[in-house]
C-alpha cells in the first residue's frame, strides 16, 4: 500500500480518455481509438469520482478516490489508500461469494483508481426502495453474501496466520474506520460540528441524549467495532452500496472494509431497510403503502433467515479454522450445533444494536439518506424520522431481548403506527 502519491492527479471527463488510453484492460473493451471514447461523471456518493467510460463497443466504470471527502471539500483530507482497500476487499468478496460484486478489470494504486464492470441496467437499491420497486432474489443474495463473507473471512474458516496478516493489513484503513467511529457511534449523541437534522426533532433528540444507559450501550458497541476483529466486513453496507435490476443484485463500494464484529454488515443492512420502511408514507399513496411496506419487512426477515441458514451450512461444511474445531466436537461424537446457535444468537444481538445506531446516525449526523431527505414536507419527514429514531433507541436498549427478526418487524409495525411527535 502506497502513501499519498505526488504523481496522483484527479481525472476529468476531458482528460480521462488520454490518460487511460494505454490501459489494455480498457481498450480490450472499448477499442483502441480513444477518440471514440465518451465519459460521463456520475458519482453521487460522499467521497469519490465515478465515471462511465463508453464507446460503441462497450462501457466500463472508472472510480477514483479524491484526496478529501467530496461531500465536505478539501478541508477534510482523506487518504487515497482507500482505493487500495476497496480493491483488496472486492477481491476477497469475489473469492468468498463469486458473482456478488462487479468484476475489477484494472487497479492503479498511484492514481487510486479502479476500472470495473459497468453494471447495467442496475440502479441503486435505495432508488428502487424510494420508487416502490421490488427485486426478486434480493434477500437470497444479500443473506448469502453476508454469511459467506462473514464466515469465510473469520477464524471459523481462515488459517490463523493468514487471518492475522490480513487483520494487520486492514489496520491501515484507519481513517475510514475513524469516520465510522465518529459519524456513526458518537456524533449523533452530541452537538458535533457537521451534524444537521430536520426541524421538529428537538424533543426526540433530547430524549436520546439524556439516555445515559443507551449512550453507554452505544459506546460498548463502539468498543466491539474497534476491538473485535471477527471477520472482514464490507463496512458500509447500506442500500446505496447495492445495485439491482428486477432480478439481479450486486454489492459495490467496500472502501470502508475492516475487520470487525460479524453482526456489523447485516445490522447496517437491516437498518437501511427499516429506514426505507419508515419513510414510505413520504413516497407512496395510501392505497399502495401497506403492500410495499410489508414487502420490505419480508425482505428483512428472509434476508436474515438466509444469512442464518447459509452460516449454519458453512459451519457444518467449511469449519476449518481455529474456532470450534472438529477435534472438540464431531471427532468426539458430539454435535457442535448448540455452539453454532450460541454464536448466531450473539451475532443477532450485535446486529440489532448496530442496526439501531445506524438508524440514529442517518437522521442526526452528517451523512443522511435519500429515503428521508427526498421527503419535501418537513413536518412529514420529521414525524417519520421520529418513529425511526425511537425504534432505533429500543433496538439498542433491548438488543439482547429481541428473539428474531419477526419480533423486530413487529416492533417496526408498532412504531409505524405511532405519532411520536
Ligand atoms: C464523510 S463520509 C460519510 C458517509 O459516507 C459513506 O458512504 C459512509 O456511509 C460514511 O459514513
Ligand atoms: Mg460508499
């Protein structure tokens, strides 16, 4: 991994063809005549430049890290090395769950850029959830991805030396972890400089900030985030990091990849489905609301079911690491299924806690989501965000008491009926 590089230069639509014309992996797809290449900058995320580079022969995605946070500007520097970690994480995800991520054609470390498969006609899952569209196979793909990447990147599967070397490597992604540590776990609960929120939420925010037990639990979860290097995670698995067609789903953007608690990715994912759920009255006519909200809750349940089924399958068929070795169970004629259930119980409790925290930060911290932000009527938005905030609090406080995602979805239905404001 290189440090910030003096030769680095951001691309632009005017320079990209000339600068990347000698990259064989691109010309193999677009042709060698760079005069026919067309570029469009489409990055609408918080951090990077993203170009669609096309010719009559094909298209590729070129993603380049900027040396600062795009959302904020150059007052917030951010290392280019995040492109290296994105590349590394995509490679591991492709190996652990083949077909789940875009193919990477080329990586240039000094320019912090990746050239990847152009996913088309995919759109961000968040856009589909706002538009009220369904995706077949969504929960199977998501649950399987979370289970396979979690299991195969952990001490349940990996050789201990490889796991420790990789954990050490990923400590270099510290600035991205620092963003999560502050933006997600800390800033929502005090007046951090970059926070912003919808008018009308002051009473709910005061309730959260006066809840010392809840804040202590959030900090316990931050301790897990910083200290429990259980597996390699995507690190930012929200509905803007997932691209879908009507029947295909791919995960993108793992630049926040880090070794942390297994429940983190799936907890963040559920949070983003819950925020999609709570925001629906701001996007749907009453006649179509219930059916679509129920679809979202079904996706949560079946994603989690798929996660547990796949994890259990891998536990049975691929448990080759240092944890829960066969020597202690099966080789002595004893079942390890009870141990597997205990591990899954702990993952679920962690996931529910991380879920509640993500529900808070997307409303109170710097980086909000379009599910709520696109609701123009401020009073409507505030009332929906308030339900989401109060449910997030209950998830954090009662994460060990909620037995399954059915109970979690029942809780969502209860808050969906409540006039919190
Ligand atoms: C300053 S970065 C803000 C957020 O954008 C990314 O997508 C992550 O979610 C991060 O927390
Ligand atoms: Mg991202």
